């Protein structure tokens, strides 16, 4: 049985149907990229998986359990957004430790866990800095550390690199992928950037107008596009 399974997920806002009939399976440890043009429903789908939105229909299973009605805090997901949702009045260390504190972990253990993820995202020496003193790339690494420190079952990344400049973006791509492999954490990464999807993914779910139109390896999506939309989106006619 696959680690994450979506069955017939549907979501509308009023009369705007964002998606319907979304079906997919993700294996444990896979890095999946949800790729598609702006407005096609990527963030809404990710938010349904995180428990921040409730789908109107369908079911979600993680590790065999139906989580469709589970509150977000009980889902074991870590999430990183495009713009850094860090607490401005907390140091890097306290930003990262926040989730563990909420869980009631004692201070000694907390310090150990935080130190381990700080090393993982290469922020040693920044522990006592405040977010405003950090670069965009460093802030996203704090956000990543904060998502990882609770050892999520699923890591959800919503365009975490889109606000960064090109050079840092390329470096962070590799860093995210390396950390993901090291931890073996099942990851769903959202982007509208074909290059990012091509260079990072085990498989790509290509989305258009609320449908997953092809799910396959980067190579197959590029060399065997299932439709003209896929071919165009992957840049065949540019
Ligand atoms: P993407 O992340 O692919 O750019 P979104 O999931 O953000 O797409 O948006 C998909 C559609 O859902 C858009 O038409 C958007 O306007 C609409 N939408 C997203 N969130 C809300 C919301 N909270 N309320 C109403 N409409 C929304
Ligand atoms: Mg989005």
C-alpha cells in the first residue's frame, strides 16, 4: 500500500470549482513535485493535505490511516510557504524550537533536536539572530528547519524558493533535495517552475485547471508528454 493516497478529492470555493477527481499515490520517501501554471489549484491541494482546508469530497490516507477529518496539528505534516512565516520577535533557535515546545518536550532534549536541524540546514552560528537580520535564503532554511524538527511524516513545500534570487534558488534546490534524501522524508513540493521540477523530482504531478494531467518521471514527462498542454508547458514549442 502506498504511503500517501488521495481518492477523488474535490474542492470548490463558492461556485469556483478548484479541482475534482484528484487521485494519486505517493511512496514512502518519494520526492514529488506538483507542477502547474498559476491558479491551477496547487496551493489549495497542498492545504487540503495539510488540513488547512477541508476537501468537499474524497479521502486522504497516510500510512494506512484515513486522515480526511483529522485536524492539521494531528497530521504529522511540516509545511514551508513561499514567504517566510517566521516569528519576528523570536531568535532562529526559538523559531525552530517552537513546535517542540508546543509538544511539551523538555528543554534539554529540545536543544539537542534544534541543534541537529540547525546543522542539517547549515545555520550554525545564527542561533541567536532574529529573522530580520537574515537573508531570504537563510530565512527559508529556518522555515525548513522548523518544519523538519518535529520529524513530519510528510513535508509540504509551497513554492519555497519562488521569492529568492536565481543563484540562491539553485543552491537551495540542491540543499533541500540532499536533506530530503538524508532524512528519507516523503515530500510534496509545489512549483510553477519547470526547471525546478525537472531537476529535483522522483516524479512530477503536472496539474492543469484542477486536474492532474500526467504523473510520471521528469524524463518521461519531457520525452513522452501525454497531451499538447504538457508539451507546451514543458517548453517544447518555445
Ligand atoms: P495555485 O497555487 O496553483 O496558483 P491556488 O490553489 O492558489 O492555485 O488557487 C486555485 C483557485 O482557487 C484560484 O482560482 C483561486 O482564486 C481560488 N482560491 C484559492 N484559495 C481561495 C480562498 N481561500 N477563497 C476563495 N478562492 C480561493
Ligand atoms: Mg500557489
